[in-house]
C-alpha cells in the first residue's frame, strides 16, 4: 500500500505537517506512517555505557506519544471526511538516532512514496529535528520530500510550479510529478529563470526542445512552460514566489545547481514566513521515481 511517511517531533508545526499530509494521502489513496527519531544519552555520548533501561523507557514514552498523535489525527480525519471517502490508515514507528542518519533505514519500506516534514522553528524542541537537520534530511533522502510551512493552509492543490534550469533533462521528473498533479486535477507550470535577456539563440533552442519534449513525452494536458526573465536566479525565484499564485514549489535537488539558491538563500524563509508555500524536493540521482 502506498505510504506517506511523516517525520514528527510532536511540535505544533510538525502536527500541522501531518494534517497536510493527510489531505494528500486521501487524494492519492495512501496510508500514513508517523515517524520519530528519538535521542538517548547513549546517542549523544557513545563513549559511555548507558543502561538499557534508558533506551526502553524513552522508546516506550515515544511510542505512547505517537499513539496519542495517531488517535488525534484519526479523530480529526473522521470529522472532516465525507461518508464513503477514503480514510488513510495511520501507523507509527520510532527508532533511536539522528533523523538524517535513519532515513536510509526508513526508506527500506518500499511502499513509501513521499516523506513529509515541517519547516523548523526557533524553539529548541523542534530544532533537533527540523533545524540544520532539515538540510541533512534533504541530502540523505532518495525519496521525494515535502517540506510544509507551519502557516500554509490545508486546501486543495490547484497549481504546482516546477523550477527547471533547462541544463538537465527534467522531463522524467515532470512526468513523475504529473502522476501526483492528476490526483488533484492541478496545473503544472514549468518555470525557467532566464539569465539571458533577451533569449540568446542557444537558450531559445533549448527552450523549444524542452517544450517539445513536454508535449510528446508527458501524457497530461495541464502542463505548460513559462519563462521568468531575470538575470539572477535567486531574484527570479523570489519574484515567482511573491507574484504568482501557486500551491507547491517543486525542485530537483542537485548539488551546485539552482536548488542551492533556495537552500542557501532567504527563499525558504519566505515560503515559511510569508508565502505559505510548501516545497517538494525530488532527489538526484535516483534509480526510479515514485508514481502517485
């Protein structure tokens, strides 16, 4: 059964991310797996022999919190669902360790098609999971990640924006995204920030080729291309977030390409603090892409 894994630290923002994930799970008919990576004294200090009771006590406590969260989400799901609609099953799992280090083990569950996590906050409770570890999870994952700002609304997804640099062939990623967009009957705007104003001959040729591939290789009629004229990629993405109405920004995470402009700049903060736009990150390279 298709499964969405939700990383939780039991904060309000991660609970909101879980509720957001439920809306997607209902659309794509997937189950939910709540996942927590808990820390023990032994995790922090490997040089000291800590008693096994510490591990057992902390794991039992974590499982109780996961159970309580799953019951709360199930109640909310039933209250907000129409009779006869699909209700995702909610399961949970916890393991000791740093969350980024546990991603590979989590992904051994081949049913997982998406991992959801919340943007981090300023408090210490959430920082252990969603602070710098957010970037580490992005680097470690071989499954698409959906990063959910705490103030984004739980509404139907009507438009995805897929940011491409045209240098890499993103057609396979757009095709995979189209299987998700179809579940929502949503548009996919493929956006390229053009650093050549006006388009030079080489870039214009690349655009024409890319558009033709979209038409011939993607069996979804709601995909279209838009050029974002700006001589700076970061400024172009800033403008896109501030001026175009859409619901989820999609990027392929290749080290050293335009995705670094997002993760190293203020754009992520803008999405969380002002624009309320979740970020869907596809890993690169991958052996296969999930079909939603």
